[in-house]
């Protein structure tokens, strides 16, 4: 046709330019025009856009301004929190069937508006298939229906703040929002730039599905500072975050001390291994590398690990596949400077480049592989943004797994081999939350996503991901209050509050105790000791005043023995716990007397506590080989596995109440699941724990698996928090201690279970250690494990 500008098929194949989107943007554009391209907040079931607010632009992939969003102020946050509190009351009073019905209707509403949702996600650079969102809604609708049937002792947290970073995808946002709603919570969403538009549209679609006003609120602005303001509101009960580590750290430090439990999923900062063994289908593996590593937007950072025997073949096929590939747009022009610096540094360290074409200028960069890097290279430990893939080699399969665990992160791994035994052994040995065999990036809400180490401290997806939005009906919560003025650098350095009385005569002390570190009785590394006092003030004994070096020694011993203990069969661990319970039974009289002497309770009550301790240990021995994972049902063709694994080394600061029973309950849960523990007895009542050391010595528990260190609670809390190997801390203590742990345990990241014992004692709402309720053991078990999901594709 004369005057046409249409290109021929030959022209299109010659230049391989991106064509226009397969769908029109009319639907999304009309929705934006309806809001005059200035989108306000979604509060109490309707949009509001105050006139005196600052705005920030939302841009598309070509840096063109799509619309603007309004930045919230303090009064907007207060309004959203008040609306959410009212919405929670209405939503939680509905039956499980009624909540499930709303989420099921949401699935049909998403189907009806799928074109608008898809287009809006594409415009805001947060592309996701509407089918994925529909699957999320349907999956969590079924859990909303089953909550009271399968979790009768658990109740919703209340008002949940969901915060995501700027480049987090809408999938990871809804992986937080939908389970929170399904469990009966109200939600305040603080989206990032790329998720602001889809989040506001989805809030409107929720209302169309019939959710009560106020149950879902969306406020926009700077995700870190705004998220902190939302979490600091006294009506907010829980904070969960998904995104980059830097933003998460800033958020945690701003919210520390406000009495809000926090969880973090730091997948966007995670470095994940892509391991190719010599038994792999190399063509399929290289195809997987190409489609995974050189996308404009990736959920994780990847490092390619190739076995040396097939390294030359893989490199040759990468060169062939990458030849002529187009440059990939970068998220920002600043990313270009980071890439150039990383590539230059890698070349100086001896790396060679594989590039699809010479790099030009501006915010475009060709797909690049950095070959010949050492594992310690900065580009391997922290790969640059954009289409740059570090490649390292390994000799044996064991070395490949070691390289896979070299990163401080532990989000996911992709392993390629046709040897099923090697695949399963490698998957079990990798310290990551998700392992994909001969595939990558398989996401489904039924598969748990559980970050390890610096990748997160919570589980998203599956039944396991629901419990972060629930709490036991009889479990105490952290008190809401303003943070205390704490010098975090000096926390724990103050002198002990239990001082030696004036005129003290050492010869009058009945006994000098030692602490238990690495399977041996030791004095404190500092050489100091402190008095153990009776309720009337009399000196009962002297115990070591442990510190940082004692914690270091205990952890060094723990990491030597814990991997072997974890690999023991559950039956073998069970027998060890039975022997520990038997040893406790043989010394029941001595332990009862120590409890009576230390706490002042009657001997009858002390003997009852010992008996409960024996029963508790026997319960954990029996549960060792009963707790297991399963095979979730997924719509994709494949074989999924989900299993609980040990955390590693756990630090436990014990409560004052029930000093022996609480110790045994927490110890049993931790070591039954394969963990090692460093325990700090009650500073006020350490005597029962010190007597229990003799039971440990007489048992067949490996030396170093359990350490008991006495001393100042704050000083030892500080030492545990700053140790990078400790993966989790269970804390009973002061409000200031809870605040310090929330502030400090985001780098290095730890899983926290916090109890403000002083407030609990005042409210008489502390942990009921004598309760026979099975939900208490279930809570302890869930705190002692992390989850691993494995996906094996089938034909």
C-alpha cells in the first residue's frame, strides 16, 4: 500500500527490534485518566487525594511519566491506621466462610479485569501474569476457609503493615497481603514505586469483591520512612517487609523499640548459585542461563558455577547463544557506573569477558559473562546490577556445593544434573530456602519461600507462611510504647546489678560453680564471678560472670558439632533426648532442692516442676521423628518437596519464671530439630541451670551442642546479637533488651522471638510453661526450624 510505514518480515528479522505490546493500553490509560493521572491514597474503602501533598512521578520503561502518586503525611498515616483498626474488628468477626468467599470472588474479579491489571503492571515495570494473581487469590481463599478448623488455637495479629521496596514485584507484595487477609488481619500497604499503581488498582478490586471498608488500605510515599511511620502507630500490631536489604535495615532501626514484631524477606539483595554439574544436559542448562540471567528485571542476583570438566563446552555454547543478543535496558543510568566499575575491577583480577556486542553508552548494556573469577571476588560476592553474570568453576561435586554455600545469602539455588542422587544430595546440602532441579524460578503459593542467613527471617507461601500473621490466643505480645533512650554501642557494658555484699567472706560460700562451654566445665574467660542470692539475700554460691569471649568459644564448639548432630537420624536424636530425660529423672531430688533454695517456692511445687521437665523432654524425644514435611500439590507438572530443617546455632536468654522447666522446654525444642544452643540462664535464678549441667555431662548429647553461660543478661545478649554465626535468638528480658535486638539483629540478620518479661510479669500474662496445651509445643517447634522447598520437573 502506498505511503505505508509497515516493515516487512525480512526487515523485522534483520534488526530484531522490540515490537509494540500485544495488548492495547486503552483500559489502563482510561483508569489513569479517571483519576486525572494523580493517584491518592486508598483509605476506608475509597480514594482520597489531599491537595497540599507532595507528589512523585511513576515512569514507564522508556522513562516517560505515566502518572503521579501522592506522598502521605502523618495525618494520612493516622487515618489509615484508624481505618484499619475498624476494618479489623469487622473482618475478624466474619466467619471463615465469609472471608473465603470474598477472596474467591476476588479471583473472578481479577479474571474480569485481567487486561487492565496486566497493562498497569507493564506500565509501572512490575509485569506479572494475571493468572498468577488469580492463583494466589484462589489458594489463600482455601486457607481462609480452613483457618479455624486446622489452627483453632491461633488468632490474627491485628493490623499488619506490609512494606515493599521500590523494585519489588507485585507478586511478592501479594504473597504478603493475601495470607494476612486470609488469616483475618487488616492490612496497610506501603508500596514501592513499581507496585504503587497495581496496589491501588487491586485495592479497588478488593472492594468490588466485597471486602469491608478499612480492611485493606494503601498509602504511598517513600517506602522506608513512610513504612516506619505506619509501624510506629500504636494501632499497628505487626510489620512485614519485602525487598532490598539496605531499605530493610533502615526500616528495622527506625521501628526498633515501638513494640512491633517485624519480619523481613530480602530476596532482591540475595545472591543465588546456578550450578551446572558435568552430568547435566548442557544445552538445556545454557538455555536456562540465557533466559534467567539477562532479563531486564530479576528477582535475585545469580552466580554461575560450572564443573571444570565441562567448563570449555559451556563457555563455547554461551558464546554461541549470546552472539548478536541485544543490549538490555538498565533500571537507572547510575547502574551503568556500577557495572563499568565492577567489570573493570574483574578484568584487573584476571577475568575474561563474553559479551554479545561491544558496550555502547547510556542506560543500555550488552549481556556479559565474567569468566575466570575467584570466589572471593567482589563481583561474585555482590554481583553488579544489570545483565552481568559472574562465572566461577569447581572441580568436584562437593566443591560445587561448597561454592553454592559461599554467599552470605540463602534464598534459592538452581542445580543442573541428570543424576537424581546427586541432585537430591546437593539440594539437601545447600543452605538455601528453595532449590530448583533442572529448572529455575518456579513460583507457586503452595511452595514455601524461606530465606536463610542474610536473605530473610520469615517464610512466605505454603501453610508455613501463614503463621507469621497469627499468634497463639494465650501468647503474650510485645507492649506498645515509645523507644527507650539507648546507646546501642554501649548496651550491656554496665556492671551487674547483683553485687557482692559488703563484708563478704569467700569461705562462707557453699559452692563455686563453673559454666558449661564446649562440653567442658570452665570459668569465665574474664576470670570474674558473681554471687547467686537466695530470696532473702543470703549468698548461695558463686557463678562465672561470662562475656563475649565465652560466647565466641561456645559458638566455635557448636559449629563443629551441629552439622553432625543435624545429619543424625531423627531416631538417634530421639534416643539421646530419652537418655537426657532419664538422667534428669535420676537427679530429680537435687534439682528440686536447687529450685526451692533459689526461688523460695515449696519443695512440692519444685518437685512438680522437675516432673514436668522430665515429661517435656520425653515429649520432644518422641516428636523427633514425627515432624516432617510433605509434597504440596501444585498445578504445574513436577514433583515438589517441602521439609523442615534445623536453624543452626540458636541463642536463648532464659526467663525468670520456672527456671528449670523453661530451660528444658526450649532446649528440647531446639536440639530435637537438629540445632545447637547457647543458653543464658536467668540472671536472677541461675542455680537450677547450673545443676542441670551435671545431667548434660552424664548424657550422650555431643559435647559443644549445648553450652550454658552465666553472667549479666544484657552483656551476653549483646554478645549473641553481634555474632554472625548465630541464626536465631529467643529472648526473655527487658524492654530495652527487646529494642536492642530489633535494632542490632538486622545486620547480621537473625530470627527473633522476643518477650518483654518485665511487662508480662506486671500484666500476669507471661508464658505458661506448665500448660499441657499442644499448641505451645507446636509454636516452639515452628520457631526451631526453617523450611526448604525442592522442585523436580517431570514430563
